[in-house]
């Protein structure tokens, strides 16, 4: 146990912050802004929660049911308020250096026959200007592509995985990257572009994904040569991506996402086992990082799946047996799991150690990007709230604390 949560920068931490390579990524995701996820902003979906089997489970359905005029009215209000300059200022004060901004193809290269609405770009430019003002770098992340690359609501459309089944899907995805590359040329705060978020290897073959990555690399570099390309591991072990190493793919990062809440094995881990797993993951990333710079582009402090609708709108949690399986633990309850104000000192100390273990582990590679900068009511996913409560240290330098073996 490192100690009770206190927002204190000791001398060792300050020294570590100064000495660490400047290119280490310490970031947060600005999720829930341009791609709706019911669990991040449940207030946007609450009017349908009493409708059994409501079709409104994602952004596609949200706009399809509301109609474009009303959807545009509501989302304009959301885009204008979910990320404020004060959020960016706060993140800078917490020693974050990178923002990852998820956005869908429908904002960039839309098919106007689809229900999605447009108007995101002015709000995106505003954030890019704020990032420049606070000396933060930005990764523009193509989070949703035509047909859905994973069937998750975070692709824009929950259900089947249909991306790349039509040649037009790849063209439209590349057209979206071209728009992002052009934006990158106009905003120096943009340092990287992610080709696609979380393509599912069980729905799209690795060969198709790899070919798309090669096309994405060539396209973006032809428009914005200074930009780093980021490629997700498609939920495969990172060492399966050695083909991205050759010289023609220089200037790229591999992105892996590490959560402790979506499998039964992870949910059953003890506090100590969660810490051990984080440290072990860090060693794996460190080894591959010598071949291709690697970041953990999504993770959180959650150890249960109790955030409301985390598994999808109107779906429950494995933790308490309301989704898919019996309760993970006898008598398992979600009451208080996502309410920081109810956490006892043991849980607070664990959460602080868990944060530091993950920071330390992922900095053995090229760094990390926490999901998410804030949420409406899921506290173990809310970076700003956790940091302001002293659970996440400021500055967030994991290796100074040596939770994992050095």
C-alpha cells in the first residue's frame, strides 16, 4: 500500500516528471462528445429507459427516431457543452499532455441518406485551438466507420459487424481520414491520427485490417507527412503486429486497450491481482515497444462493469447478475460501485495504487490515454473527478511510485 490519497507532488515525483522523455504519452480521451455512448451521457438516453427493448441504443438510432431536425438541435447543444475550455484548462493543470478525440465517419465523409447529422467540425476546431493554447497534443481518432467495425455502440451503430463488406466502406473510411489529415495541416495541435478504433478481428479479418492500415498510412502521410499514424491491435496480442514494423511504416504507433471489467476472469480478480495484472501487461508492452512504439490508448480504474449501461443501453452488469450470467460474486451488488463519495479508505487506497500501477506499467512502453476525461455518473471512469479527489496523483507519474517491480 502506497498510502492514503493525497494530491501531493513529492520531490521524487517532480524529478521523475522532469526526467521522463518528453514524448511519453499521458493522455485522456474526450469520449461521449462526437460519438454518443449511453453509459457516458445517460441523460441523453433517459427518456427511453422505460421503453422495453427501445430501438434507441446508439447514435444512429438516436437520430433515426428523433429525426434530423430534432437530433441536430439536441446534438448541437451537446457538442457546445460537453467539452468546455475549463475542462481543457483543468486537464492541463493535472499535467495531461495528450487528448484523444473520437469522431465518426458521419461527421467527416457522410452518406446523407443515413440518419446521422453533421455540424461537428466547428466544435472540433474549437477544441484543437484550446489544445494549442494549453500546449496539449491531439490524436484524432476515427472511432466509427461505415457498417460498424465492431458492433459496439461506440462505433455509432450497435449490432452486426458490416464494415469492409462493401468496397465503398473502405473508400468512405479513407475519405474520412483525408478530412482529418487536412484538419491536421490546419491545426498544429494535432500530432497523430488513428486509422480506426477497435476493429474486431472476429468480424473483420486481420488481412483486411492490415491492408486498410497500409492504405491509411500512405494516404495520411501523403497529405500530412508530419502526422503519426496510430493503429489499434484489433484485440489481438500486440506481438502479432510485427508486420507494421518495416521502414515503410515508420512514424506509427500501435494502440492496445486494457480493461479489467469485460470478462468474467477479470471481474473475479482480487485487488492484489488487479495490480499484478497491470504490472504484467506493462512488461508485455515494454517488450514489443522495442519493435513498434506502443501505447495503451484506453483503460480506466473500473474493476466492475457496474457503470450503468456500460454493456449497452438497457443492459445490466455481469457483476450483479443482471446481464448475461449469474452474479460474478455471491451477493454481488452494484450499489455504490460507481459513486466515489461512498468508497471507504481501503477502496480509495486501492484505486490510487491501481492508477499508479497502470501509469507505471504503460510508461514502460510509450504511455497511456485514460478513458474518459469525465462521465455523468461513472466515477471510476472520470479522470477529472478522480484527480480532484486525490485518487489519481498530480502529476500522474507512475514510475516514481514503484507499485510494479522496477
